[in-house]
DNA sequence: TCCGTTCTTGACTGTTCGTTCCAGAAAGGG
DNA sequence: CCCTTTCTGGAACGAACAGTCAAGAACGGA
């Protein structure tokens, strides 16, 4: 059946995701990608199609990896408030250490307005995150921790939007207090 | 003193701002800019310097025009709550009709992490908006409309971040209800 | 009127972009 | 062993990129 691939497809895709995540679509050249993926130019085209197709696959991979992290965190047993607080505080720490934001948020900003494929993926990812928030809120209500919440779907939308706003703000300022203020007020709506 | 310019500098800069706002920095070519600004290539370089310098001037112009709109709206006499509601509802309408988001938000996402000049401008703009929110909240407190607010600076940071999150979310989804949900919950913190 | 300055124009630079082609090396199946 | 398939590396493609140059047109001042 011919020669085997010398590189691991998933590993290469992961590297591509990191390049696109860090630099965005337009600012990532094939040169950059080839270098960081440690594969040959031709192998890239043979395996992933063209640049745009690779980008979409990287978005899909991000969703698999990062979204599942969020879902997993929100589904941890115990206090829903504590889980939410931890999610937002982790976001602050990442905003202060890395500066690349959220790959989905970056994709929304750069391409979702012009590219349907990207819009579909960012929208789908938002839907998945929304469901995770929603389920967590429902559980919090059922367990009596979140008595004040009326429209859980609305609050879930709000939380996702707030998280994106927080991460975006973290690109402009490195001031920890500003980011903590945002989280404090955000979480006050589920207090 | 030689020949006069055949174009209006401010008008050309305004056009450049619209191109950068709509397409972002990387995806705007000098070709695009020249075309939409209706000036010659050389005039662009003579008048504004290179592409990057033009971008920064476009950011400055955006701040002058758009930030002042926000400040003006928030300083209107009468109910602070009403003013804030109108600001957020206008943001929804713009998100649904145009798809270009907020130029400052776009700049944060695309460049603030890599370019100090851009970071300084987005940060400065955030500071100005923060002050506008803060003054509005203080007035609301003084006039007895916003009794529940304790840390007005924190709420001001929150409102700016939420606005950015809302606008970004509007790039992924065109669903009006989702956006209205976000605004409803956001404004519940100043209720 | 003529000079000097500045603006306009379009051709042109060298570079980088995404993508493809090709020749050859490597490996599995018969 | 040979055949087929696949991967590799480098060269090459045309297009698009940001930025520059030189020549001339238009205007203000003397």
C-alpha cells in the first residue's frame, strides 16, 4: 500500500491550530505553517487541502479540544457558582500569560463577517458553549444554588458573550484589576 | 507656494477608516485603500506615510468620531438607565445591519496582541469609554436612579467589556433574540 | 511671464504570497 | 526482485503585495 506518512496527522493539525490561533488567518503564511507543523509543503496540501480548508479543520479541532474543556469544567459536580468562577478566573490568567485570546473569538472577528464556513463554525461553537452553560444553570437551579435566575437561556447567552468580551478586553489591557472587576460584576448576576 | 491638494485630507482619512474597519488591517491592500479613498497611490504615501501609519491615523479618527458619539449619548440629561439601554440597543441594530463590528474591537483582536501602537490606542479608547460610563453611573447614583451600584468603576469596566462581547457575538449570529437576551441580562446589573 | 514648489500619474521595484510541478527516495505487496 | 503508491524536497508558477521613481501638470508668488 505504498509508503507510510512520516508525520502524525493529528499532531500536525494541532500545530496548525496554534499558528492560526496565535497569528490569525491572514497573517499566517504557508511558510509559517510548514515550519511549525514540521511537515513538507506538499504533504500539507496533500493532507489538508489548501490554506482555507486547513484553517477550517483547525477550527474544528479547537472546538473538540477547548470546548470540551469548558463543558467538562461546567459539568463537575458540586457548586455551579464555583465552577463558573473558576472558568472566568482561568480566562483571566490565560489572557495575562498568553496573548492570543480565544481562537473562536478571533475567527469571529477576522472572518465570520465575510466567510460563511467560518461563521457556521463559530456559531456552532457558540451553540455548544451555550448548551453547556444552560445545563449548568439548570442544575444550579434544581439544586437550589441559583434561585434568582429566571431565564436560564438568556443568562447562558450572556455568560458566553461576557466571556468573549473579557478575553477581548484582555488583549487591550494587561491590568489584572480591570479584568477581575469585569468578572466580579459578571458573576454578580448569578449571585 | 505650489499646487494645492485636489482631495480633502479628512474625507480621505474617513474613507480609509471605513476600509480598515470593514476588512481589517491585513486584508486591506493599498490597492483597496487607493480605490476607496479616491486618491492616488503617491498622494497616500505623501499625505499619510505608509500603510501602518495610515491605520493608526484611522484608529485615531475612529476614536474621535465614534467615542464622542458614545460620550454624547451617555451625557444626555434624564434617565441614565434609558441612555444605557439605548446605547446597547443601537449596538444590536448595527450588529444586525452592518457586519463590521467595532473598529477598536477588531483592532484589539487582530493587532493589539502584536503591535504596541495599536495596543496603546485601543487601551486609550477603552479608558475614554470607561470614563464616560463611570461619569454616567456616578450621575445615576447622585440622582438616586442607581442605588444598588457600589463599585462604579468596576461596573463601568464591565459595561465596556459587555458591549465588546455583544458586538463580537453579533458577528457570529444574526439572531436578534440572542442579542436581546445578552443586553437584558447585562443591564439587569444596574437595575 | 517665468520660477519654484507641490500634486498627480502610471510604470516599476523587489518581495512574498498561495499553489503546483517534478524528480527522486522510501516503503509495502506480489 | 519489481511494481505501485506515497512522501519528500526544491524549484518554479503567476498573482498580489507594499512601497518608490521619474516625468509632467497645475498652481502661487515675484
